[in-house]
C-alpha cells in the first residue's frame, strides 16, 4: 500500500477544532476564577499578620535596648529614628511604625493610647481590616490586637 501524504492539504486547524479549544479554555477559566478572586482578602490578612510580627519583634528589640539602660526615655533605631518609650516598651507613634519597617505598604494612625495599622489602598467598606498596638501598662507588656469580626475580604 502506497499512500501519499500531501502536506499542502494540511494547512492548519479547522474552525470546529478552534471553537472546541476556546470553549474548553473558557470552562477552565470560569472554574478557576473564583479561587483566585478570593485570594486578595487572604493576602491582606497575611500582610497584616506580617505587620503584627514586625511590631512584636521591634517592640521586643527596643525593650531589650531599654533593659540595657533603663534611664533612657527614647531609643534610636533604624538610622536616627528615635522611638519614645512607655513603661520600657515603644510608645504608639508613627516613628515606632517606621522602626518596625511598616512604611509604604501600610497606613499608621497614632493616638495617645494606641497605634492603628492598616494596609494601604483598601476599599472604604473594609472597616475591620487593621491591627492595633497598645503600649505596655506599668509592669505589663504591650498588646497587638485585631478587632472583633476581623475580616479583610
């Protein structure tokens, strides 16, 4: 049997084959899309957990420097940033947020009693996507908390 194969007759895919491939890709995309859309909230939560760790580690390091010299009222960290102290731990200031490395990606709002950290560029509807640093009380340690109903979705 001698069959000849003509390459010129095989110019490409048929229209049906192309449509079938496009339909299959559409089904796969529709199935996978919901999984990827919910990842942004998880990413914001993970980012805040990282910020919580940075605040906790920085607080411990600053407290360690304070224990070396308890007469200090502020500690110089990260270059020349002076972080004020409350009961031997960092005061809730923007300088403490900078010393913890929370710069461009986070918004720090300091008050006399706490430091609120939230990710930049979150929708206004996300009112519970933040952490709060509260300085140490006399003889105590600082706390880093999340609000009730904490969500970043």
